[in-house]
C-alpha cells in the first residue's frame, strides 16, 4: 500500500483535531521510513524480482524489525508513549499509536505472504492484493478518496493557504503514487539495473 496508508492519516485527523496531519502522516509511514535505513545497515533484505507480483517487483526477503506484527505493536506503543510524553493527551496518543499499527494490517491486504508475525518466526502472511493491478488501484484509490472525503467533511481550512495547500498535497500524493505504480524499476545501490538486485 502507498496512498492507502495516507488514507488512514486523513481519516484519523477529525478524531483528534489537536494532532497535526503531519504527525499522522509520519505515523502512518513510520515503518516504511525506517525500512530503507535497516536495508542499508544490513538488518533487513529485499530483492528486485520483476513479476514477483503484478504491482511491485520488490521481493521482501527479510524485514521483521519494521514489518512484523509484533514490531508493529512495539512501534505503535513507542509512538503513543512519545506523543503522550510531549502532548499529554491520552486520547491523541492512542490514536497516533493506532495509525502506526494500521500500517501492518493494510500491508497484510496488499502483500503476498511475506509479512512475519514476529522476528524469528517462520509464518508469513499476506492476502496478495498486489497480484492484480486493477484490484490494487481500486482498493487503494477507494480508501484514499474515502479518507480524504472524511477529512474534508469533518475539518475546515483556517485560510486560503490551508485550502490550496490541501490540493497541492493531494496532487503530489497522486503523482507520487502513479510514479511508484507505473514508473521504471528501482535501481540497485550502485545505480546499475539488474533482473535480481539484493539490498
């Protein structure tokens, strides 16, 4: 998932108006932000295998520290406690934690069976939405439209900058999604291309 994660952030904002949309964006994408760093230091591994799914060429070989359910719970609790310590709002902290944890469940829908339950565990989960490009687009775009609709319905921009800023953000996310979905294969670490590239 990509814009599906941002859909959760948009939908969560009306439930906790004091939490910034930026914080919710950071929360919904946290594990995907940490994941490349874990790849670079060798804690996790991925290969580029065209055809592994219809939607993405990434073969997620080993990523339990960012994408297992147990670590999803850990990251959610850590985020919630950090938010609670800074903002002193239990309700908002709980919501931020839920947004972090939502990442694993949306990935469960999209990924082929490659999501671990815990570091060291053998079981791999995934419902395989990415095996169909039309189904992936339908589900993700529907989630995104629903999340944005809820956000627009339940919130109000404070000024013209806020109103136009939202449209700029939506266009940016849409273009980024199209680039990720239909752009060229990612290069390897050294910039060369290959049918199988390990990180």
